[in-house]
């Protein structure tokens, strides 16, 4: 009989930071993580001595490949002056950063440490696109890789299976894309802070400046249907369905719950935590779902005592537009086959009843692999503390937020639920 999981003691987040996301060929990983770390330290309302950090957990997928440098734990420890204390690198493909947070939670909950820094970084812009694609494909299962599947192909297969099973189509993916691009301009950290309308205007102006024929689209959907500006990547995934190549860093500062008020009067408490694993495409029972997400969500809801309806705002792993739709269902926010309808009806918009990816998501905020997990937590930190500025969710008594981080082709997943009390 499975026993109910619990933490040995409570854990709270008292600081969070994130670099600007984008492609920064003139910077390096250390610069980007230091930018995030400095913001995190400054965000601790009552201040903190960085020397009080007991240990570091650092998420990084494969800077070994992308910048030909490994062993990032001690590099980051040395960077922020934490040597000789422990620093551990975590790797779970796109969920590497969330695994760092998870290990930091366990380290505090065990009583071994009181104050932990958890974060991650990745730099993909140093290599050409074809080499980045090769590096990312290292996170596919061996069967997928040998069959020539890269990530657009995997999620193209997911979309095709979902369409066949539930009757959705490419027009429904556009709803996710348009929503993400509407949220991103409100996020100063986003890699692509442009609405689709803004992108259209830019392309018109470039045509005018170059003396070329001026394109005409009557609306955003017609633009997204245009194969010249939104070509197929792996059917039915088009260019604007895909997250970009990104560089960036992010981190959070966590402390034992009983110490939290020493650092801030508005800590966020980690009340739900789950992790699951999943099979490759060759062994999946349902290509339109991710078993790892369902398992991670079940663990987190059980630990927190909450239900999906209790989550007021959530960042989900929208590496591709179809992924957001599928995750909405696997997390229990909407019934199977209803996720695409919920997006179409505006239920997941920033001012809707279930705001999703207020940051712009991976699609527009950017996706520097190792940094993504704690960057999602950063957005929830901002939202629950009422510090998200123009993108602040207009919900009275905003108290419960969550972050969902998927690694690889669904092989690793984490789900984290946070609460602001008082």
C-alpha cells in the first residue's frame, strides 16, 4: 500500500531572479546566471548574506555540448563565492532546472541544510541551428533518435494523434500562439516581446524599407496560415508553434519554513511537489498524453491536499503549442479533449479563470533549457506576490500558483505548487 508522502519540514522561497532571455553570443553562461543571482539576492525583502547559502543545486542539460564545458556545479559555486560548500549539477533535459529546485527542497526538508540556492542556465546561441538541433536530440530516447525524430517531429506526432483522437486542428494551435504572443510584450525578460500583430507590422515595414512588395494579411490567423512567413517545421508544427533557441539563467533562494520570516514577510511556501517519468514514443499507450505529467501532478496534489481547480495561475511547459494543450488536460485543469476548446474560449488568457503562461511561456519568453524550470517558478513568484506589473493576473486573493516542467520527449516531468499565505 502506497503511503501518503510528506516533507520532513516546510520549505519556502524568499528570493527569485532571472536574466533576460535571448540569444547573446557576446556573453557567456556565467554572466547570465550572475544576472539572475544578483536579482534574486536583491529580491530578498529583508536582505540576506550570500555567505549564509549552505548549498547550490544547478540545473544544466548539456553545456558540455553547447559550449564544450562541463562540471558546472563548482563553476557556479566559484562564480558566486560559495566555495568550498557543496554544489551539485542536476540534469533532466528540459526539466533540469526544476530538478535542481526539487533536490534543494529535499535537502532543506531533511534538515541537512537551512538555506539553498536552486537554479539553472544554458547557452545555445554559440552553435549554428543544425548543431543545436543535434544537441537537443540527445534528450530523445535511443529509438526516437535512430528513427530520425527531433523534437519538432515528436511533438508533430503528438499533435497528429491529438487531432485524430479529439477532432482539433491547426487553427486551434493558433489560439495558443496568439495568446502567448499577447502575454510576452508585458514581460521585460521575454525573448520575443511581440504580439503577432506586432510581428506583422514589422514584416510590412521591412518590405517597405527594402522596396519589396508589401504583404497583406487581414488578421493574425491569415498571417499564421501564410507558409512564406510561417513554414512547416514538422507537420502540423509550423515555425510559430515552436519555442526558440535561447540563452539565459534563473534561480530561487529557498529556506526552512521556520526561518522564512527572517527574510521576507511574503514568502512562497512549497506545498506540492511531484516528479514522474515516461516512455518513449515507441512504448506509449497514448500519444496524445504524457504519463510523466499525470504522475507528477498526482504526487503534487496529494502532497498539497489540493485539486486542479485550486490552482489559480500556472506556467506549463509549452515547448510547442500542442504541448500546452495536452498539459492542460494531463494536469487535470480540463477534461481530456477539452483543452483546445478551453484555449479557444479564452479560459487560459491572463484575465481568464485559469491563466496559463502569463510570462509568454517557453514559446515567447524563451527556453534556455537548464534555466526554464526555475524561470517558471520566477513567474509564479512575481504573480503571487503581486509584482508582475502589466501582466499581473487580475484575480482577487491570488494565493495558489504552480509550475509544470517537462524534460525530453516526456521522459521527465515535475510539477510544483506554491502558496502565499496571509
